[in-house]
């Protein structure tokens, strides 16, 4: 870890409440100086980018924490993306 605080997000694109909560969290984390990253392939990346999240491939990031907003399938997708690392 390089000392910079970085949080990754995986968000279910079909759940508006999950997206809304993720946008709120991104704004709060960015205000606190924490870099937030959403996978560049994520369907909600535009909404999260408008709140301050960066687009990147999550497996290429040195994440301190990965947060998942969605259900079981979203959690599995996040686990699979981390498995590549």
C-alpha cells in the first residue's frame, strides 16, 4: 500500500437505491480526501464520476477497501474481479 487511501466500489446498475447511496458515499469520501474508484466497465460509473469517483480497472488499483452496493450477484461479481489479482 502506498499510503494514499483508496476505496473501490462495485454497484448494481439495476438498483437505483444502491446507486444513490453509492453517490452519497463517494461525495463524502472525496470530501474527506479519500480517492474513490469505480470500475470503468460499470454501468453506473457516470453517476459515480459526477460525485467524484475515478474510472479505472479495479484489479489494477491498490485498494484499502472494496464496497459493494447491491445483492448477492453484485457481491459475487466483486469477488470475481478481485480473484484476478
